[in-house]
C-alpha cells in the first residue's frame, strides 16, 4: 500500500500538510503547557483564596453586618455568599478550570469541596463548612474562568494556513510546469515538434525551459535532416538500378539463369528502396481530416494483395479526425505482414470504437512472434530469421515504419498472442476531445 501520492504535487502537498500538522500540534501544546495551563491554575488558586477569605471574614463578622458584607462582596467582586441549610444536589460537570478550583478549595479548607450547579447555569457554587456554619460561595463563571485564547490561536492558525496554501500553490505551479515539460518531451520522443513552452517564471525553470525548447528544435532539425538524407539516397539509387536493369535486358549471350537471379536481386533492391522511401516519409507529419474508419478499413481490405483472405468486422460508423495516409500505411503494413506470414489462413481485421480509444486489430494464424522479440521487431532491418527471411519477402522495415508512423501520430502499436495460435497486432488510437468528428 502506497503511503504517498504518485504525483509531485500530491507528494509535496502531503509532506507540507504532515509538517504543518506536526508543527502546529507542537506549537499549540507548547503554548498550552507554558501559557494557558499555568494561567488557568493561577487564576483558580487566586479565586479559591478569595472565596475562602470571604467565607472566613463572614464568619468573623457580627451577625448584623453580614448582610451588608454580602452586598458589598457581590458588587465589588461578583461573588455571592450566604448561609444555607441544605446542600445543592447537582454537581458541576468536570472542567479544566473547575477541577483546579475544587482542588485549590479542598487544599485551603482541609475538606473535600465540589463545585455545584444551581438554578442559574451562569453561576457555580462551592459549599464550605466553617465554625458550625454551612456557607455557600458562588462566582460568575464568565468573569473568573480563564477561557482558552481562541482569538490568538485563530490568528496564529490563519497565518500558518495562509503559508501552507501559498506553498501548495507554488508547488502546484512547479508541478504543472514539469507536467507540461514531460508531455512535450514525450512528443519530441515521438518525432513531433511540440508547442514552445513559455520561458517564464523562476530563473531555474526559465533556463530549463529554454534548454528544452532548444533541444526540441535541434531534435526536429536532426529528424528532418535524416528524412532528407534517406529520401535522397533512396531516390538516387533508383537511377543506377534502372541502368543495371536496362543493361541486363540488352545482354544476348548471358546465362539465362544468372540473368534471372540478377533481375530478382534488382527487384529486391527496388522494393527495399521503396520501403526506405516509405520509412523516410513516415517521419513527417501528415495532414488530418475527418475519416470514417469503418469505410477506410473496408477500402484498405479490398485493395490489399490478397483481399479474399481478409475478413473485416466493423460495428457501424466510427469517425475520427486523423491522417488517412498514416492509417492506411500503418494498418496496411500490418495486414500485409499477416497475409505474408499467416500460413494462408484468413486474416481478421477488427474495428472497436466502443470505448474512448479506437482499437484496430489485425489477427492472423501464423507462427506469431516470441514475447522477447516483440520490441526488437520494430527496429529497422531487424528480422526473425526462423520465419521472416528474405526468401519470404521480409526486409525488416515494415514494422519499423509502423512504429515510427504510429509514434508520430500519437498512436500505440501492441503485439500479442492470438487465442488459438497466431499473432494479434493492435493499433490503439487514443481519444482526442479536440479531434472528434
């Protein structure tokens, strides 16, 4: 079980919140221990001393002056004092100040004193036995009980919360910038030129963004140079191949078998050059338009090399904004591979448009591809020697073109085992809210 969130902002927020709670808890405990608790205890002890002194003074006064003393005590100190015959039945509920006051009264009088509740809840009463008299001393609770300094605590917490929120906002800004940077880096890795990131903010982020923008421009330049180089070499090779084919056609006394083999080699070179050109073109972005995928796949199945072996399963129209040329090249290469290595069995072409992402599956009944080789087959000129040799027509560029072009478009190509034997190739086209048709 993960204790921390996965995102940078989540982890920063969790760390700051944990530190904030610990710091505030420690601060509040320290304030309570060093300020609030000592003040409450001192206030309770002072009130107990005043109440005991008032009771002792009342006992020592002549009976005819006691009433005047009770009135003065109420007016000057908000205390009520008098003799009673029956104790109050209700004990005051436990409280921090009340418990300290009861302890102080018990300590000063040498008897167990409990605070009691009278008819008016604003008053608390203590019953003390002195000189054969049961005296009841009451005090106005709001005037004597020390309340916790909630206003100061509120101001303190508000400042701390403001600091926490500010730190979280700064962390969110940084996390957002890094998230944009990661998304743009993924686009660069797929061969696309992302939108330039704004070079604003802190000096470190500004330098990082500027370096990334420069790197993206340089990578795009390298890709364009590679595309031009591949296209130029492939195009230039066609001329000498054409001359060699013409020279072979003009030979009269050559061995016919040798001529056929040389013609076959030239055809192989021509096909390889055509695939090289496809590979170079796949590195460039394609124009996008609204495409009915079901109709496009039906047309692709009908135009492949063995249309009678392709079975299309598409449940109704499915429209997306994408590059039709890229779709035909990616799915077309997968279908041709399935036809070439599918042991003459039918190839199933399925379109799944039910979820957010569109899934196009090409299913064959060939020997399949081992799991350890499924990443390697997307490398240019990599071939599985056991089943995909030059004799069967494989040049090692088909799946490389598929992967390169899919990456440029932001699609995924996944290879797996087909139930019952064979290879399952799936093209996943993620949902794009801005590109729905």
